[in-house]
């Protein structure tokens, strides 16, 4: 659709008059001494509705951005759902599709379960967790349910692929577990996993670190976008840049090699708060 291609070319090339995710991304890159070398994009239309002479079109934009930091090049990728209206070859009401919060019916914290001694420790295979994260960053393992808000389900799958043992299996407010019929809140809800990681004393557990630079691939970052104490999002660290800052993968707005701070997210607010967890210690 040429009109959509023209829309995005204009968006990326013109000087923005108001703050948005792209202006914040450019400021972030300047601060990190990162150059944006090339931007590639593909749109995949998946729904079209007609209202008289107006079309409402939903699509996913896959962005692939080539970045350069010092002598190192890398790709950052995102798949972002959008919607717009089209009438008389004119685009209007173009917006990123928001996802209903996962938190509405979930408990504030997930309780821990006492486990046997042989489950108290596990060997965390960080390479396997990162390999899984990179394989499934923009697709969905059919062995698991796909959630509308899928970030924590995806991170849990990565942790399990790295050897983290499930605990529990009946009470959804206890343990960390998944089966085809049900799952714990800590498996699929961002706020619950944040509290599980900080409170678990056996099996899957997280050691809170002071800064993002303390993390290594396979670790987890939790995000409270509003800064109100309820965590909305989780990512898994997959690499680090030349300054020792993490790159992360995520689902919901599917992302690969994204800079950890999420300052370029439409969900970002100046009140954002983070929790940094070392896994397996």
C-alpha cells in the first residue's frame, strides 16, 4: 500500500514538532553515541473493516533498524500493531493499538511454595534461555498459550528453557507453573512475576541488582511505566552494548535487541521505575 509507505517515509524524515517515541529514540541514540544507519520496514495488514466510504485497517509494522556504536553494528527489531482510517486516499486517526492491561484480575503478589531440597537450586543455562528468546521473539511456541498481553508468558518460557523448574500446579496464586489447562499468575502476569522473583527462596528466584549494567544475558528487567507501584511489563536480557548496557527481547510489542530503558516506548512516562533481577542466584 503506497500511501502507507509514504506515511512512514514522511514520519521518519521530517522534523517532528511534538515529542513522540521517534524523537525520544533519537535523543536516546545521541546520548548513547549510537548512529541510526538504516531503517527497513514492512507492513502486514491483518484486518480491514468498511464503514461507508471509510476503511479501518489494522496492521503490524515490522521495523528493522541498523545501529552503529563505535565500530560495532547491530540490528534492533520491533513488530508494532497499528490502526488507521482511510478515506479518499487520506490516512487519519493513525495510532498504535493499545493492549488491555493484564493486571485487572490478578493478585498483587504470588505466594511461594515450599519445595524439596533437590529443587532448591538449579543450574541456569543462560545460553539456552537467550537462544530461546531470540528464536521466538517475533513468533509463538505452539506448546504454550498465546496471551494478548504476552510479555511475561514469553519471559517465563525463556526462563524455563534455561532450566528454571516449575513449582506448584494447582493454586494459581502460588508457585510458578504452566500446563495446558491453567497457569500461575506469576507465569503470565508482570506484577506477579516481579514479586515472585524477589520473594522466592528456591527454584526460580531473582537477586535484585542496583543497576541495569549489573545484569548479564538471561537476567530479567521489570517495568512500572506509571511509577505507581504496579509493574506492567517484563523483558529478558539477551546481550550488552559497548557501554555495558543491556539489550532486551520482549513480547506484546515484540522486540529484539531493544535498549533496555524503553524511553522510546509509547508506554513510557517520566515516572517509570525498574527492577533488575539476576536469575539463578
